[in-house]
């Protein structure tokens, strides 16, 4: 028996309606992401990547088709159920959105809301930051961290709760090579060592190079893309785990 | 719910200047409300201090009676008629007026409140006051309120050393005893005299007219039933009230007829607004400055109730930082004003708790308004 897919989407269509003109952003999209897969989602701005991510993240209600995330159909889900499902997903946004009054460690601990006792939360946060090379920055406030370090803290915040699905939207935007490597390494390692899957919307070849699969969205239509040769880039020596 | 991180405190501390302004606003708010309540209570309590000491179940007054300094006379016969009602035990009459009292040291006159009371029969609840009435055997004998304003002279000290002779309305009087009541907003000092002494000071007053009638009931009778019966016994040219109704009427005069009530209400509302606006300023700024962070938390599963609780925690912290300072400032004003005016301002535990709750409610209300924006916050805006 095959494991439950992290994401199973069939014939998903989505249209933004306005008084001016309706705009179809997703057209009969089929998508299946299995546990243990890191999938890169590419496409031009406005191609529907973000819409697909927000639907899969239970942040936006689907309009037409079938969407199952972590085995749960998203149709007809109430806000409480969607919120519960989001608790199983690790979100990484383009911006770090760290709480400026909290230290790096406390920001990561915030992700463990009601899940573990405070003492365990602190230990897990420290371990997550250590894996991202930020062990010595745990007590620093966000404004004492560089942009790359902040994004790494945001990644630690997403992964510390050991989600079964990671959804990331341009996680390496405006990051230097070192930070990008750290961010993608962390997600790659997390996916490789657990039962989780990751779907990353990105324009960044450095991220695409580490993906197991590449999907391309164009005018709302999803297609399986080619694996770039840059996957053997020296920046990402561990890349190469391609199907 | 909270994973062990004191988010509210850390966020408030993040901007010390903004925190200081908000706390200062709430200090002013709690200080203003405590002072307003203290002065209002003092005014109303002092206005009825004499009347609360009256030993009466029912009180008879003229319909034209306004307040203690502006009473209206009615025939003493009405009290005799009231005696015919079932359940009435005894009646007593009071005559009220104001007259110049000469400071025995400086010779300067100052207006005093004069109470004419019968020497026999129960008039006052306070046993000491009641016992002093027996000293009014001579028409020129008076009892002086030892806690009157000092402008009347050191009458109390002089009396303890020997006889004090002075004048009321140019009539020579001798201080026969002291009682302790305290100045009020309508009387700087009070003197109790006998009926005969009152008519000596106010010779133009008709002996058959009184200002307040006191009725005491026989034990075991229901006041409401007797009240109805007394009302049937006396013509409607007088009002018959319970003692509580009489006190309430006296307070209502101050509350609604004088500017005092309006002024106190205005101070209360302004103080409250200062608190709400100060708290709103920091809580709203805080929400707006953290929209994307809060949206992130919503995206990862934090429910709206977390943000409500976070805001209430901040409101509680702000109130708890501000209230003690406001309380201490108000206490200093209470002590200073009591010394200055001799009108006692008392900080009661109930008022302290009540004003703290009001301060907390003001900050919480500000928080509720401030987080309206959060309820509409859509985490998809982050993507």
C-alpha cells in the first residue's frame, strides 16, 4: 500500500473574480507530492505559484477540483479544521516576519505553540538553530542578525515542529549564496531524513538545483519540468538526488 | 497556549518611550478617577453627615425643601398628626439655619450652620452627641463641632481649658460641649443649640414652624407600612420619606442640581478617555507594527483568541504598571486635601479595586478596538 501523498490535487481550477474581469490563475491542475520529495515550483510572476501554495497550505479555499493535503480534503473544511491542518505544515515565507521583540530562540519556540512543554520547546529550538548554524545567535534579537541569518531562523521556526509538509515561497529571495545554501540544505536534510515533503515556489536556480522534481506553471497550467544541469553546482555538493 | 515566552511584556518593553507615554496616560487616568471619586464621595458624604446621624426611621420635610442650607418650614402640628399613625413610637423636630459665629480670639464672624434640636427625646444615633444634648439646659448654651474649620477659632482647645463665651448672630452664647462631625462643602462649621436657643438666635422664626421632622417607629413594625399610614395621616403639604430616601434626596441635590455632579462626571469621563486613548495608542501601534508577524503566527495555526489574550495581557501589564503610581499620587492628594479642607477624603478598598478594574477595562477596551485590524488579517497577504 502506497503512503498517503502529502499533496494530491486533481483538476484544480481557481479564478480571481472582480467587477472588471475574472482572471483564471489555475486551470485544471493535477499535482501529487509524495513524502520524501522536495519539489520546486517555477513559473513567471503571476503564473499561479502563490495561489497554488496558499490553497495547499489551507490558507485559501479551493474553488473547483479536488485537493487533499496530508490525507485531508480541503473542500468544506471549517476555519478551525483548516487551522488545525496548518499546524501540520511548515511555512517559509519570502520575508522572515520574525517578532522583533523576541530573540532568535524565542521566535523559534513560538512555533511550538501548545505542542510541547516550555522546557522541551527551548531545547528543540536550540537544536533547530544549531542545525542551521545559528547556535551562537540564539539569544540575539532579529535586528542583531543579518538578512540571511533571519531567514535561517525563519526556516528553523518552520522545521522545529517537524511538519509533514513544508511550503516555501521564494525562501532564498535576496539571500547571498551562503545563506541560500544553508536554507536549502536544511530543507533538503529535513526532507531526506523524515517523512516530510516540501513544495518550494522559486525563481532561484540554486534552489531548483536541489529539487527532486521541478514543476512549471505557465498561465495557470502545470507541467513537469526538466532537471537543470546546475544541480551539480559546487555550491550544492549534495545535489543529485534526482528521480 | 503560551509556549513559555512572555511575548506581551517583551513587546511592550521593546519601545520604552511609547511604553512610558502609555503608562503615564494610564497613571493620569487612574489618578484622575481616584481623585474624582474621592472628592465626589467626600462631598456627598459630608453633605449628609449630619443627617445620617439622625435617629429616625421616617423623615418629614416641606415639599419646598431643597437641601440642608435651603430648607423650608412647615407646621410642627404635622408631627403631632403623624403620631396618630399605627407603629409610630416618637417624633422630634429640627430647626435649621445659618448665622454668623464670632471667633472668640479674633472677633471675626464666619457663617456657621445652626441646628436646633430638642433637649429631650432621641435625635442622634451617636450616643455621645445624644448625651451632649443634656448640656443645653440654658438657652445660651451651644454644642460646637470641634472639627469645624480653624477660622472659627480654637474653640475646642479653649473649651477644654474653661468656659468659652462668644456670639452667634450677636447673641451671647456659651460653649457647653463639643461633638465631632467635620466641615462639609456646605458648612464650614456646625453648632447645635436647643429649640429655645435656636429661637433666641433667630427671633424672627415662628415657634410653631420646623424644618425637619423625625419619626421613630415601634419595634417590629414594617417601615413601608407605617410610611403609608403616616402619609394618610398628614396632609400633602409635607413629604414623608424614609431616612434613606431623605439622604438620597440630599445627595441628589448635589449630584443633579448643582454644577458639582456635572463637574465630577466630566472629570470621570475625561480621565477615562485619557486612559483609553493612551492605551489605544500603544496597543494599536503595536498591532500595526507587527501585522506581518501576527499574520505568520496565524498562518502557522495561532487562533484569533491568542491575539486577544496577548492584547489583554498587555492591557493588564499597562494597568498594573500605571495603577500603583496613580494610587500613590491620589493618596497624597487625599491626605493633603483632608488637611487643607478638613473635609475627610477616604481611600476605601472598594474604590481602589473599583478604579483598578476601571483602568484595566479602559486599557482592555482600547485593546479590543486596536485588534479589530487583526481579525481581518489574511495570512495570504504574506505570500
